[in-house]
């Protein structure tokens, strides 16, 4: 038995082929504001995958990084007139409490970008040595055209790449670049920003190189599963793959897993827009079991929109499951396993448990595999 998962790069559903230990890397938060429901949907997806893999007898090692130095957190710290690491510590404490409240499995490791400066600098130098990166104006850029597989993760054409790069802070008009698609590995710090000494000059790392350095350090040269929200496919994960494979000469990721975006009022939840639903607010209305069920009622791979009725339906659903008092004859566990093996089909699993509960059969074991405590 094995789990079948959609792979972004191969654009199809394939078996997750892994050994006794499965390595997973989930892009974590930039801790400058409160985590929202969209974040929870991503990390819950990795939680469910780990639970099924462990159920199959695998050991899982899931790393979730902390981007504690980048443009967003430095800008927010400047606005609040606080040290950026103090801001990160405060927000990470809130985030950890919320994820614990939802019953997420603890991470194998949760490393900070600032912990990996030596590894980042080594990776950058290796890219330069291989002729894939260049110094310009005190910065270091990765030359995208030097990597033959650039675009193989996202399957975007050049025009789409340029648009998405600009949307995600890629500064496509930077005159120091040889090509607008080139991306920064190291950049000079502004006067009020943190800076580390390097052979390239004092500065700080770019966004993409942080995750590559952490992933390679924590899990090795090839990851079994890597992913995050769908909005990270390009440029973040495309750039990660390019720089990592250039340096190691090996495939960076065996299976790319991306989670659909959660919307509110017709627009993707976003800190910049402020259209957010917060975990703490939901925990005031319902217990973690109902919140998990509300999220799991949507397939991880597709975009969806949050409505308050989602939580109301989940509360009623959990109540019905808890009221089913008959013996659990193994069917609930079999149903959940079958659906999870089919591209983590949690909506189908929930529907199957509904049928059993309506017939008076206990669904406790199947719900437990979904991390739902009855």
C-alpha cells in the first residue's frame, strides 16, 4: 500500500515512493503578523499526510522553516519600531500555540533562516563556482538561464514568470541583473537592516536561498516531499529547485505538493489585504476537532472560500460522530485509509464516516487517523 499524490512538476497523480524514513519540507511562515486559516490549511495537509505515512509504518521527518529575516518582517519591525527578532519571537509563540491547539504533529525541526547564514554563504559560493551566479553592485544573483530546467516545476512561460516574479517582490526592473528573471541570492542591507559579513560584502540573504540552505542542511540533497501554498510554486519553489540542483547535481525534490488558496469575500486571504480568518477566533466558537473537520471538508489541492457556515456544519458533523455509540468494526479506519491514499481525499473520507455514524457505527478510529478526537 502507498499514498497516491498529485505532483505539481509532473502534473499528475503518482505513488509516493519512499523508504522507511520519509523527508518532508513545508515552507513556514514569515512571523510578522498572526497566522490565518490559509496557513492552517497548508500545515494541516502535511499533518494528514504524515499521519497516513506513519499509519503505513514510515518514520516521517517534516521540517517547517521560519523566515525570520526578509523584506516583510523587516518592514513590519520598522513600522512598529521593534527589533525584527523580537517581532519574530512574539509571532512564533502565537503561531506555535495555535498549531498546537489544532492538534498538529510536532515538526521534526523548525529552523530559522538566521541560523543558516554559513550554509547560505556556502551555497552561494558554490553557485558562483559553477558559473550559475554572478556578483553585481554588491549583490549576488542566480542566472536563471544557466539552469536548463528552469520552469520545470511551474510550467510557466516567460511572460507569466515575469508577472509572478514582480508580484512576489522579484524586482524585475533591477538594472543590476543580466536578465529580469535572475533572482537575488545576497543583497546589501539598508542602514537599519541586519547585515552579516561575507566575501560578497556585508548584507543579508535573498528569500529563495534561505529555504534551499535549510532544506539541504536538515534533510539532505533530495527531499521526498516539498511544498506549501499554491502561490509558492513560482517564483519560490522554482528558484529553490534551480539553485539546489545546480549546486548538488542531484534532483532536489521527488514529489512537489501544493495546497490550494483559501479565500474570503471573493479574494485570497492575505495579510496585505486584511481579509483574514484567525484560528484564535475560531477556537472561541468551536473545539479543534470541528475546526479540523471544517478544513478537511475541502480537498487540499483546490482553491476554496471560507464561509462561517463551514464551521457550523463541522460542529454538527462532529456531534453526530460522537453520538454514534456502536462498536467500531474497523470500517471507519478502512474508509479513511482508502480515501487518504487517493490524493488525500479528505472530503470523501468525511462523507464515508457520516454514512457509518448515521448507521450507528462508531467512527472513532477513522476520525483519529484524521487527527480528530471524539
